[in-house]
């Protein structure tokens, strides 16, 4: 009954839907991870810029006016317009927007599993005990795959949030290092 439940046609449909959602989510995560590495490398430019700005420069005033913690990837993309850092910052902005979708995918996986369970139970005749028992593998299989998918998608959402937090930390450190360096006089 175990294999019959997991390999039921409706269970396979749930597995396919969950696999597609996982594939899209992992694609988003990997793309952002590559861009985070580019952003980390490009932060050397940000350090140099921060150190070379005059005390009354608008960008330096913006960076010093509010805590660096509040600086967003959108602002970095605007400040670094035309630099190699800009596309990486924009990719991380998009990942922040897509985390909500990954979480929705996890909810959808659970709902698909429950839908399969309800469909199996509603489509069986409760007066026919053998027919009811025959539908149980489909009900259990769809629920199983929906829950497994939700767990996997929740892990991917957590990895996306962690990646964004690490990238934000790198940016804060780079900006603070750039602003804390003593200004060298211009030649």
C-alpha cells in the first residue's frame, strides 16, 4: 500500500507540480547567489567611492545621515548606476520580492495535497468499504507529496532570506569601512 500511495497517478501530479515549483524557486536562489558573489566583489568599488567622497557630497551625506543598516539594495543600485554592482543589487531586490512567491508555492503544495485527499474521499462511495479503501492510497499519497513539497519550499525560502541577510551584511561592512577611512587630500 505504501508504494501504491506514493505512485498513484494523482500523487504523481502533485509531485510534478511540487517539482516545478521547487525548480523555479531553486533557479531564483542560485541566480541570486551568483549575483551576491558579484556584489561582494564589487563592494571594493563602494569602499573606494565612500572613502573618496568629499564630506559635503550628497551621496556621502546620504550614507552618513541614516544608519547604514537602513540602506536598501534599491538605493545601492541607484548610487552605483552604471557600475558592475548595479545588476547584482537589482537581482537581490528581485529575490526579496520573490521570497513571497516561494512561500506561496509552499502553501500551494500543501493545498494540492489536501485537494487530492478531499477528491479521493469525496469520489469514493462511503457505503462501499472496498471502494473506499481503494481510494485511500491516492488520498495519502497526495497529502504526503504536498507536505514534502511544502517542507522543501520552506527550506528554499529560508535559504533565500539567509542569502539576502548575508548580502546586506556585506554591504553594511563595505560602506562602514569606506566611510571610516580617513579622507586623503585630493591632489
